[in-house]
C-alpha cells in the first residue's frame, strides 16, 4: 500500500509516521501533487495555526490537490479543522469539505482549561473508521479550537459543550484527536482507515 | 468527560534510567524504552522523561533515545532536563517528542518561553517549576533541581509563564518530593485556580488516596516516579481506586 503524509508547514509528523510504521506501513512524506494523488491513502496531519497553514497550502496548490483526492483521506487535528468551512482562528476560510465550522472553546465552567489536553471519550461512533471501537473509548486530544456538531459528525466528544471528534463525507475523514497517540484505540482507528475500501 | 492523567516520570542519565526499578520481568529495566512501554501498556496516560546527563554528548544521546521512545510508545510524552534553546527543542520534537519542559533556563531567560511558544505552539511547552514554602508562608521558586533559592513567588512565576505561552505547568513541591506523604494541595490548587492551562502535580504521591486527594479539584494530572518504579503502587490499581473514588480516569 502506498500511503502519503502531506508535508506542509504545520506539524510534528513524526508520531504519525511512527504509528504507521508500527502497523508495518512505510509512509511517504511529500508535498508533490503527483505523489499525493497516486497514493492509496492520504493522511493530512497538523499541529499549528490555521491561517498560516492555509496560506502555505494555497501557495503550493496543495488546497486543490486535497480537493481532488478520490482515495481514502484522513485529516488529523489541525488537518481536520482545515477541511472544515471556516476557522475562527485568525478568521480563516478553509477547504469546505465539511461544512461544519471551527470555533474556539469558551470555558463554560471555571475549572475547564483551554486548550483541552488529555484523554476524553468519543461516542455516537459511525462509519467503518470506528469498526470494533467501543462507544466511549478514550482518545488523546490537544486543542483550543473545535469543529461544531453537524451532518458530517461521525463521533462526538463533550468539552465546553459537544463537538465533532470526527467528521466524514465521501472519501474524506477527519479526527480531532490524535490516533497516533491514543494507545490501542488509536491504533485500531488507524488500522480501520487503512482497511477502508 | 476529560479524564485526569496519571504520569510516570523516568529520570535518565546517558540514555539509561537512573533510579533502580523493581521490574524483574523486564529484559532490561535500565532501558527507559522498555520501562516506558510497560507503563504505556498498563494504562499510563502520558510519560515524562527527565534527562540529567551533564556531558557534551547529552544532546546526541537524548535525541537518539527520544527517537527510540517515539518509535515504540503510542501515548504522548514530554522530555525535559537542561533544555535551554529553540534549537534544543527543535531537535527533540523532530526526534518525536510531543512536548518539552523547561525549568531553570526559562527562569533565567523568560523570553525563551515566548520564543518556544511562537515557534512550536503552546501545546508543546511545559513550564516545570520547583517550589518550596518559605518561612513567611509563601511558596518560592527554586532552581537547579531545588538547590538554589530565588525570591520569585511560585504563583507569580506560573502566571507569568502562562502569559508568555506555556501550555501546561508541571509543579513540583520540593517540600513533599520523596516524602510519599501526599501532594502539596495548597499551592497546587492555588496555581491551578489562577492559570487557565492544565497543572500537573508532582512530589509526594505515595499511595492511591494521595492521587485521589490532589486530582479532586486541585490538579489536572499527577506525576510520580519511584512508587511506580518500585511497584509500591501499580497503575491499574491506582486507576481502579480513582474510578471508585469518583475521579474520572481512562
């Protein structure tokens, strides 16, 4: 299987790379459109800030490459947020694959910290991405912005209200948590992604 | 619901764990990767590696170790100990660390926190603070592993650190560290209530009830070292105790 990780200016991709290697997949890290579109699977990771990431993608035409993808595609964390319609982070128009909007957490109780850092449960699990993953499994989150709940929500998590822990439309999947850091549960989710037809 | 985190800490020197351990079933208990993998399997939520190597080879051996850890471990981990520049941090993050912690170097040069947060994001910058209660009843910052007193109040430094971009505070009470008599509830709760980022309590955890006590409203996570290494408290037992005590855990 040819798996490509999209290389851009947002992020520490090492842990994604290593998680795949533990599943015996050698990913190719590239920003070359031809390589990306000829892959069997595409992973779009990301840790960073939305507007500079979008600017970088546009400069290199990677925004169009992402929209052209026909193969199973997985956005992680900021990657998933960039696949939404718009991010409140520096008022950034994003790729609009998911029409859900990305907003900043507002603490609704004094003890809630922002960013959300740590393990939270995911529920309302849909699609083969979560095959054999138990309801309320815990995944590792680190984020200050979240995608709202909407038609494309395939997993929900609650923090300062409910938000989309995962989104899906057509071949596109996105997860807010870090499957590469979510122990066995995360590994199962990555494996499911590798097996999506 | 966001759960409270249990974080074993491993002290590292020249790529090996420093304090002895009681894990006879490990092939090599001195190998931090073996021990880390065991903790991850047992349900640790995160790991901290504190490097106390003081040689010129430090950077290389630490980066190589971080690379090995990242290959093996599927939970987040933080690396700390003598980190003093953007370049140090870049090497460690590129090797696969999720977060780094800064302590004395950040105190000497507080702008370091701003630079790290701007370069890598607050989510990977942990400000480690060692504190001790003074005779006047105030908590003060100590440096160099607790050997050097300062006149900076712990709460002020924590607040400033977060303003500068620290995404988490790792607060060790030097008064409680090694006592196994419980965490420093007072100062940990005070810091936790004053900053809007997570606070990790460290120092004094000796029994499951100490963890329940500190995680019940005083801290977001709790760190300990030797009680895990010597199997005085196991992570699965600790988690099950906390669950029964009504503390949300994974």
